[in-house]
C-alpha cells in the first residue's frame, strides 16, 4: 500500500465518513447549517458530491450524525441513572451527567440553536425519545404536575443556557457548577449528595 | 353609508389591518407560519395580494405584528418593575408579570416555537432588547455570574415550558402557579411576598 492513498475497505470508508463529519462541522460553524451545501462539503473534502451522497443523502442526515455522539452519551447516562435504586440518586446522576453532556457539546447546541431547521430535523426522533425519558426520570412516577413542569424547565433551561452565545467564554468548570445549581434548585435536590 | 361596506378612511384601513392579523394568526395556527403564504392570507380575507402588501411587505412583518401585543405588555411590566425601589419587589413584579404574559400568549409561543424561522425573524429586534432588560433586572447590577445564569435559565425555562404543547391542556391558573414557582426557585425568591 502506497502511503497517502486510502484503501477502499470498510476502514477507509469509515475514515471518509469521520473526515466528512469533521469537515461538515467546521463549515456549519463558519457559515451556519443553512448556508452550507453538500457541494461545499464535497469541495472542502476534495471529493465529488457523489462521494458525499455515498454516506449521507441529505444535510439533515449529516446534522443528525454530528449530533449523534452527544445523544449517545446522554443515553448512557440515562441507562446508568435508571439502574440506581433510590430516586434521589437517579435524579442526581442524570442531572450531573446531563450537565456534563451539555457543557461538552455546548458549541454544537449553540450552532443548532441558531439554525432552527436542524432542531426541527432532529425533533420527533432520537433526541425526542431521550427528552421524554429524562422528563420521566426527573419528575418521578407520581405524575406530579409541578414536578413535570419543573423537570421540563430544568431540561430546556440547562440546555439553552449552556448553549447560549453570551456564556461561550465562560470556562467549562464554572459553567458546569452554575448549571448544576439551576437543576438542583428546580428539582429540589440538596447541594451535596452521593 | 350602506351597512356592510367599510369606508376608505383611516378607520377602515385600521380595521383591515386588524382583520388581516386575525386571519394570519388563524392560518398560521392551521398550517404553520412557513406553509402560510401572503396569497393565502389575501384569499382568506377576500382581498387582493396588493391590499395585503399595503399593510405588510413580508410574512416576517406580519409575524412581528402578531407578536407585538405580547411584547408591548412585557414592556409595560418591565417599566413598572424598574420604577420599584427594592430589588426584591422589582424581581417579584417582573416575574409575575412575565409569567402572566407567557400564559396569556402561550398559544403564540407554541406556534412560533414550532416555526423557528419566525423566532429568527423576531430575534435581534424588540424581543431581543426586552430579554436583555429582563436579564439585567432579574440578575441585578452586581453582575454576579450565578445570578446571570439563573436569570437566563428562568427566562427560557418559563417561556418554553409555558409554550410547550404537552401542557396546552393545563388551565391558565394552574400553569401560572407552576411557572411562578419555577421562577421563584431559580431567582431565590420566597413564595409569599409583596
């Protein structure tokens, strides 16, 4: 194998897909999702549009794939939390895991929030299912109305405040601490717990 | 003047504008903002497209005019709040006034939230200025980071939870009580105050 040429194996395709997503994310960040075309992504990668089509049929599919790692992390946190026995421990684990995911992916949240077409493309899908499961775990099985409202406010408040452009310069640890406090207040959790 | 014919006076034009906005709101609610055209609004009103153009040049302008009453009410609440001397009283007045506006206009928030193009059209404008003034009044002059974060979470949490489709059937008073509680917890205000 000559150095510098990618082999036409599954590994090579995987590599193209990874480079494609990294390039798409860079272009999305520079121009916004709406103003980025499949052709622009192909040009930046130095491949044909057909090569992009091989991996993704639409820009929404690319946006979904860019969001996938964050949603997968959130799913892991949800599964860990739901295995805990005490309700308080479940809420605390989900809250801190959710805040971690939001802080880690806040540039992506900011990006998607300013390009609402993407948010719509992601809705009614995986992210929708995850947010329903989060609501259930935060609010508990009693279907207490005030808890359901507080859980909803906590989820949107944490996600959209974490992704807000005006806090983009705040360092991760500081932001994480403040968002945890938002969640604790809304969900009625004490500051120190397991 | 014959009954049933509108006179071509300022009063008549004002009446057409009012009917136009009511019709636009009805069509927006039925079809979504994106799927509603100026032509559809003209047809539903039984006027020409030129007659619609006389009042509004774009659909975004119509959406802005539909949002205007709610924004105006919020501005009044902000002005009342900023005239109060004690910080606690200012926060409490703005919180309860904001919750009232959200509950009163929650169908509109739900409508705009599912048609994100509208949200974008309204951003960087009046609603943006009002939300900055709300943040300042909620967070206080000390620029305390945790207060600024809590204020941001309170504003988006209350607005998007109040406008969330899953709570559309909840009666106004119940929703108002729960949203006030969300704000009180985040802003650290006691349940009973002036």
